[in-house]
């Protein structure tokens, strides 16, 4: 094959059909490898030809873009990193790598690995991928793109990892141009800003994606200062396009996952959901496949149109044994209206920054009434954050304690308009940060266990329910003495938790 598409091991998994188990890739590398790869990150299925049956959505888009621009299927292979030796030969000219977190600098990895004092799985497996002996043996050019490519945009880092070109931003146009340059033996630029792809030029996938992920919308348009600028260009695919991708995924799977930064804003021009369009989307998806998941939503959209959540729940029949709940990621970030106003005014639209705390509480109540279980992220260490700001978030979590959710606190990462700021880390934690961490962990452990107790789930995608419950209880018991310290604002680092 002339062109190989691959990714590191943490992206080459269906996560036992639970997309958010992918967070485990950001954990510090201390779980025994066979457990990690069996429970959290089992390998993807391969066809008789050794290529992946399912692949990362970004890879499928690049694959389709290449096919659309004159390449044939015999030119391209989409493969697991474990099979590179089988596919990289003297004919191979370029290896295109999709990455989310190559150096472990993303919010989740930088938080978990810093607290655990070990490198993340994402960093470990990316290093293992780019150091594969077949790359150097056959003098293959390496092009890296994806949401984590910003971490590699440094010539010293690129030299260290043997990377020839890094693409920041969108790739369907730019990647094709770079592949053509490679095949024509032209010199590749080191760092490239990917050209924004017009909606009509984003190609349909030709083969299924991991967990049936469909990119419904691209971009966000809310303009948070800690986000990548490419998120500003908000575009929604027409329904017929989405239906075609759902049918492609349905050929080899029973579920699809609708991906957008806020699925409730599908086909919306402003910040108030367009209810008719969203309802039609979910109705059509339900007709094609019985199981419809979502990736992200926003509390401002939930509260702006609470009836929309209720109607989606009716369509999906949440609360039943076959579909006990809807789950998706949602950003809370902070309860400080001052920080909201300074860094993320767009997040709360059509509301005002000083209403944010009430919006989050009201949003949780609406979700609870409709069998939605949110995975809520917080940002610790925003530039200029004071103890009083953290205290407001702690107080908010008190108000949220009665609602089923998983809370994930993340250290601030300087990207977007804040890229000149410093990374936040455990050495910068003040007592209030440790208290917030403890409260978040206790909330997540409590509700993880209760969800397993209360929801009509017997086995979880092949993993026995009682095993998962047992693991949670063990974690809770082992962490208990350290959580008590953290609740009192004391760093557990002083008590040898990580030794």
C-alpha cells in the first residue's frame, strides 16, 4: 500500500461500546497492560485482509477525501499499529497518523498523569507508534493530524519523534495535498494550518466508524477563550447526509453516536435550539438503528428548551431496560460568574454569566427528570482564579450532590487564545483545589455505584456488573484516607500517596 492510515493504540478501540471509557487512555500508566487492553481498551476487529472493520471517524474522513480525489482503495490501508509490519513495505510512501493526545498534554491526561506522577497511556502508546521499526526501515514519511496535533507543532519535538509534517486544524483538503506532495517526492512543510473545509466538501464516510460515530456538526461558535480557534466555524450537516452515514454504520453495527459539541444546537443559527430540526434528527436516527447515543451537549441549550430533552427521551424510550439512560459530556467548568464573563461568555448564551450557577442546577434537574446522566467537566486553575472562585464551584457541587452524574475535574491547559499562559498542575493547587478534587471524586464514586445498583443493567457490554461494582468499592476504600485529607484542604502528596 502506498498510503497507510493509523493511530496510537488508545484510539484503536471501541472501549467495550462505551465511548467514555476512552477517558481511561488519559490515566497514568499503572493498570496492568492486559487489564487495560481487555476492559478499557480492547482492540478493534479486523477483516480478512488485516484492515480495520471500524476506524476512527477522522481517519474515515481522510480515507474518503483521498478516494474522492483520485486514489483507489488498493492505494490505502487503514490499520492497527500492531499490524504496521504487515502493511508498510518498500511501496509505502506515507503514514498518516490521527492523534488526540500524543504527549499527554490534553486536559484529562495532564490532570490524571500529573496527580498519578506517571505518564499517560496516550503518551506511551503514541511514542510506541512513531518508533515502529518499519517506518525507519522503509523511509516512510510521517504526517500527523487530529485534535492533538498542536502538541507536536515544534520542530525539536518533530525531530525527536521522526515526524515530517504536522497538520493543525481540518484535514480533508490539506491532507490530500500533502499526500500528493509526498508521492511526487516534493518537500513537505513542517507545520501546516489545515484549510477550513466547506460543508459541501466534507466527504461521506465509506466504511463504519468506531461506535458508529457520526460527525453531525463541526465547530461550536461559542468562542470560549480556552478552546481552539477552529471551533469558531460552526457547521451542521444536512439530515440526508447524516442518514447516509448512519446507514453505512448500521451495516456492521447496532448503534450510532451523534457527535457535535452541542447536539441540541443542530441546525440552529443562534443559541436557542431549533426544536423541530433536532426532533427530526433523532426520529430519523431511531428508525435506522434502535440505539442512538450522543457525545456532547450544553446546559444553556438544555435550559433554553427543556421540552426538547423530554421529547428526545420519549423518542429514545429512556428509562427502559433496553435504553435505561442517555449520557453525554457537558462542560460546567466553573461556578464563578467572574471567570465565566472573562473567558467563556458564549458558553452561557442565551443567558448571562451571572445566571450560570442556576442554569447548571436547573439543567441537572431537567436531565434527572428525563433519565439523562451527564458527564460534567470542571476546569481547575483558569488564569486569575482565586480561592473564592473555587469555593463557588465547591458550593455548586453541594447543590448537585442529589443528581446522578459523573464529575471530572481537569487542570487548565493553555490553548486557543490563552496559549501564552502556563499549564496548571498539582504543585499550584491551593487548599480549595484539593477540596474540590475530593468532592468531585466522592460524587463520581457514589453515583457510579448507584447507577449500577439502580439502573436495569445486568452485564455491561460483556463485563459483569458485580465486577465493576467491586472495583468501585475497592477504589473507594483505598482512597478514603487521602480523600479525608483533601476534604480538609490538605495535599495528599505530603502523605506519600504516590510513593
